[in-house]
């Protein structure tokens, strides 16, 4: 399957002075640290011609090196207010990379704003946004998320696990919740991949399960088999 040709993205059709606003379409992937959000972003990004995202692969700690359209400014600066300065900084960031909103066919944000009030803030701010939320569905899933987060920064064992609290169901057509771990099982992967395709109005699948198997192979040996077995329970 090919991405649709979009002549408006060609450099000869560049329109200066067009900046991203809170009224423009965008995609948010929100997730707890360690919940494989960057992995999902790297898959979604391949469905568009130009998003301003940059993918550099998966390192030996199992971390996906993926920069979103805003270069991860939301988590980096802890700027959860989306004020006028934030939008100005986004336009400046794109400009520094020789990009402009008129040259993008989608804007993708990835951040740790997965809690209920934070998601509502996104919904209230970005009127045409769509949010994909990765959340644990039980204590084991939550423990695995924290373990993955620790392994990727080599601090495993320094934090105690917290008690699991079931995520709130958000009844909004602009929000799709995905259980953590569902991407690691081939049957579940394609099931949720199809949900994402329908949710984002994409043309069809582009990334096969081999990519997920490669991601799993890069995880620490102490957690690889646990992730695979856990995914079978979902």
C-alpha cells in the first residue's frame, strides 16, 4: 500500500506564514513512561508523507528513538498549558528544521499527558485532535511499564511499584484507549492496528508484526519473555 500523493506538500507549493493553531487537525499519543508510546508513534508516522517527526531506530536498551513533530517539547519543558508562547515555539522549531505547517500532512505529538484531566485539557484546547491513549489494565501491566521505564535509563530496582488504579473510561469519539501490551501479540497487534486505522481514517496497514518482534528482541533479556507471555492474556 502506498501513501496518497499530496501535491500541496511539494516544496514548490510552499506557503509562507502558515502556522499550526489549536484549530488544526493533529494526533496525540499519550502514555505513561515505559508504555511503548514511541513505538506506536513510529508506526503511525509511517502512514503520512511528512509530519516533522524523526525516527532513529531502537537502541540496545530497547528504547525507540523517536522525535515527534514538536521535538518532544511538551514533556521536555513540562509545558502542559499550550499557551501562545508554546505555539510560537512550535512554529520556530519547525522553521529551524526548514519545515513549515504548510509542508506537513499531519502533526503528531507524543507525551505523558495520559491522566484524565490532562486528556480533557488536550480535548478542550485542540478542537480537531485525536488522542490515542495507552494504559495498563492490571497490576502486572503497570509493573511491566515501570520496569521498562527503569531498564531504558538503567535504573531498574531504584523505584518501588505503586498499586494499580483502573483507568477511567473516557467517552469521547476523539479518544481511543489501547491496553498496554496488546501490541506485543501478533493477533492483538493486528486487531488494534485496524482500530487505529479506522480511528485515524488511514488507508490500511503498512507495518508488519516483524517490526514488533524486532522491538521485543531489543528489550532486556529479563523482560522479553514476560512481555510476550503477558500479551497473551489480553
